């Protein structure tokens, strides 16, 4: 008489992680390190505030200009340019990243190998170096791009590799039986990929896409190098105009903080709404 099959246990949150859950001792070390880091950060912040106060940087008169609309209108114009560069770069990077991901998943070596080489090489190149190539190298060969595209092109080239890995991970996370079932119903491989696999993959990696977009948004500050009037460059121009260097850059930093924190919170909310998936073979 054969024994009844063991009941499969529902996989908990730990089964969806890519690393082991820390034990009690590791959690204590993490807590101690977090508390120590927080104390050091607060001490440095208090020291900075004290120095600012001693040098008159906290005087109300030096902050009063940022209670007026013209200052904010100028900075918001820079934020609008930042958003434009980020949206255009993200759209191009996502399209290229999807093509690269499909290339890496292809069974054809002429497609798979170049896509893999692009991803592995470009991920090691700093975005700033790509900006310098577009800014200084391309004009020597007669290709002088408009100001916006001098920022957009290197950001799209750099982030396409990151989006490619995100999309590839999403496709691989979809159960193979989904595509096989679609093919069994009469769809071609391309149709099953487009209609069945990719929509599920996109939903699963949406939080990662938002997180990658947050990094891309921060990279738009490289527009400072090409004199594109994004938020950081606008802050530089404004500080040179009003002489309020510290106040201006603190306000610019707070704007970046609010925007990036909002996008990061959106990514966490999307991740929390993702259904937990059972890992095949999990006990």
C-alpha cells in the first residue's frame, strides 16, 4: 500500500526571496547597524545646521526669496524639462530593452549573442562617459545632436541594458506551460509571446520598471554637463543670479527628494499588490 502524497505547503513570503531570511542574530546586527547609522546621520545633520546658523545661512532674509512665485516658477520650469528628458529617455530605453530581452531569449545565435554582448558591456559603462561621447566625440564626425537629445540618447543607451534584464526576468518568471498551452490552442510562438506571456511578464515586473525609472530620473541631472536646462542646471543658474548658493541647492535637493520618494513609494505599493506566486517544487 503506497503512502498518500504529502500535502504541498503554501509557500510563504520567504520562498519568493532571492536570499535567505536573516536569523535572530543577523536581525540584531542589522538593527544595531541601522540605529548606529541613524545616530551618525543625525549628528552630522546637527553639525551642518550648527555651522549654517553660525555663518548666517539660516537667516530668514536668505530664505525669503523662496517664498515668492517667480523663484518657484523658474525651478518648476527646470523640473518640467527634467520630466521631459526622463519620459523620452524611458520610452526609448524601454523599447530598446524589450527588443534586447527578446533577443537574449531567442533561440537564434545571431540575435542572442549580440543582445547579450550589448547588455553585458553597456552595464559596465558609466552614463557620464556616454554623455561625454555624445557631447565631444560625435560632433567631430559631423553628428551634433540638439541639446535635449545630447542627454536623452546616452541615458536611453545606458538604461536600455537595465530594462532588458528586467523584461527578461519577467518573461522567465512566467510559467512555461502558459506559452505551451497557447501554442497548443493554435497560436504561433510569436502570438503566444505577444498575447499571453508578455502581458503577464509586464505586470510582474512593473515595480522594477518604476524603480529603474527612478534611477533614470536621477540620471537626468547629467544634463548639467551638456547645459540642458533641467532642474539641477536651473538651480545653478538661479544660485549664480541671486547669490544664495546653499539655499538654492537645498531647495533643489528637496524637490528631487519629494519626486523620487513619491515614485519609490509607488513602486513599493505596486510590489505590495503583486500576488504571491508559488515556486515550483517548493515544499
